[in-house]
C-alpha cells in the first residue's frame, strides 16, 4: 500500500507540474486559499488543522493532521475585460492613445491541481509534502488598436497599429508552482511548531508590448541605436527559487485555537528572456506572506475561524515600482537622465501594486450522516492604484470580495475516505483611472471569478 501510494504521488506530482494551468488569481495574484476544505471557508482556518494540505497554510499543523493524503483539482474561471474612452489628442503631442477599445480577455478556464501527504513520526514529530499552485496571472487581449507618434516632434506621421499597445495581440502568462517540504514538532501538549522549505518554479511569457522598446535601458544606453531583444514575444521562460516558511499552532483553551504563519520572500532566478521588461534585468521574486488566525469551537460540531492575511507585493520591484519611473528614462522625452528607471533597469517601471491585507471569516458545521458543511466570506482592498492603469491592463487583479461554499462526505467502511467540494464566487469589481501615456482618456478594467474544486482524501 505504501509503495503504491508513493508511486501515485510521484506520478501525480509530475503530471501536475507538466499540466498545471496559469490563471489570474484572486487576492492580488495569490489564490484565496489552499486545499478544498480551506477554500470552502474562503481561505480561513489557519488554526483549524484537518488534512496534509493544511500544512501549506501553517506548517505547524503537520503534527495534528495524522497520516493522510489528498489529491484534488480546481476549475478556475476569471472573466476579465478592459475598455478605454475617447481621447482628446489621439496620439498627437507625444501621447500614446489606446483605442478606444472594449475587449474581453480570452482563455477563461484553467485547471489547477494539488497533492499532499503527511506522516506522523516518533518523538512528537511529523513530516509532509505538498505540491500546489499559489498564484499566477494570465491575460489574452486580441484585437484593438493603439495610436501614437513614433518620433514625437519628428517628421513621421501619427500611426494607428493593431493590438492593445500597437504591437499585435497583447497579454501575459505567469504560472507559479510550489513544493513545500515540512517538518513539525509538538513542543507541548498545546503548542506545535513547523518549518518548511518552499521550492518554487515560475513560467512567464509576454506578448504585444514591443512598442515600449524606447523605454528600455538597453535602448537608452545605446543612444537609441539598438533595440531590445528581451522585451516581448520570446515564448515561455522559466525561473526557479526557494524560501522558507515558519508556523505556530497553539490551543489557547478547550475551545479556542491560534495559528500564525510567515513565508519569506522567495528568491527566484531571473527571467533572462524578459530582462528588458522587468526591473533588475528580469528579476521577479515572489513576495513575502503572513497569516494569523483564531478558531473558536462553538460546539462539538461547529467551528468559526477568523484569519488575516498580508502580502508584501510592493517589495518586489517588478510588481511594486510605479510605471511613472519610466518618465525619468533618458529616452522618454521628459528630460530624464536616470538609466536605472528605464524598463529592465534596477529601478525600472513596473505595475505599481500596493501591499494587500485580506480579512477572512469561515464556518464549518458537521451536520451528521457523515456530511460536513462549510461557508466563508473575505474582503481585501485590491492592490492597483488608479494612477497605475496602463501596464495593469496586462494584470487587472481587481477582485476584493470572495464568497465560498463547500462540503465533505465521508465514505468507506471505516470512514477513512472522503470526497471534498468547494465553490467560490468573486463578484465583479472595476478600477478606472487615466491612461498614463494619454491623460485625456480613461482606462477601466474589471473582473469577476468562479472556481469549482474537488478533491479525494484518505487516511492510513
């Protein structure tokens, strides 16, 4: 049985790594939860250990979840659109006018697998591994036009070219996959501590942004004679890296439990094929993340969980740097002299995201007849300021609210098998602000989302 289980785990891990889809995730570009039960409570429950996959949310709970395994997959559907208003200048006076366009993103369905296994060992210790997707973003804007003057005050006429940014069909594709290897120890009867090595792999592609070549450090450093080759349309590039995750779980009383988790920034190798796009020559680390929560056992069959999650998006330069940095680039035509603020430079322009704090409330009720029911609601202000609109057409992470529902059905003669289900709905939210390269027109993007997840688990 153990040998077959190990073979199955390895097979599914490889399959998941090969076929996991990218998606525009929900809290910024992080998922709203990890594991089907956790997602049924909209990501709340860091202090409510149940299964091996819960060690992703808090490595300390590995000593609490027993010997078990889960395999699951989510079907995720983010529905995204953007539109731009009429312009007063239509590409004249060095403006870069987008459209007016009104476009829905293609690629609306994504499959997101996960797998986790835990082992209880002697001396109050436990181990686990978990493979999962934690975030990513994807947009696919087909059609549209952009109007601009290619040489500013020079003799060339204003041009209208196809694509959101005048470089053909535009979009990005970012996938992130993680492997947590966790060790935990039961320090006292009521308190456990856990630590996890977090290994990560990213895959990225950008399309249709070649018209920003004049804002790159490569172009500016050459005096405007050499165009960048690592800006756009280079296919998928991979990066690898790692970080660390620490967690604590404590039973404060017979009915109240506390959990806390900190994941360090995950340091990644650079996207070499996009060194002219991202700050620091293609650097795209994964931001640090912090969770804290309480679970109250109101009755033997009723649990309430309240969690807070904070993500430091602004600490990753490619995500947090403002697009306005580009106007200090020597070739931006604004009198700037700072090469480092060009695309690809050490302080290069980015998406301008703020940090994000999310508040989550979830409930779990064991209703009898081997059924358990869950629900949850979360809110967090989306991370995109309305002064950072143009680049964020590529990554319109506007979601603020999530509502979820889920259940578990025990099966098997010994009730050691289970089917889990969760459903998430994130209502529409939009952001409107000026086009950074043509302040006479506005940009609006919006999104709403659905997700269905099913998993199967068993205990040993």
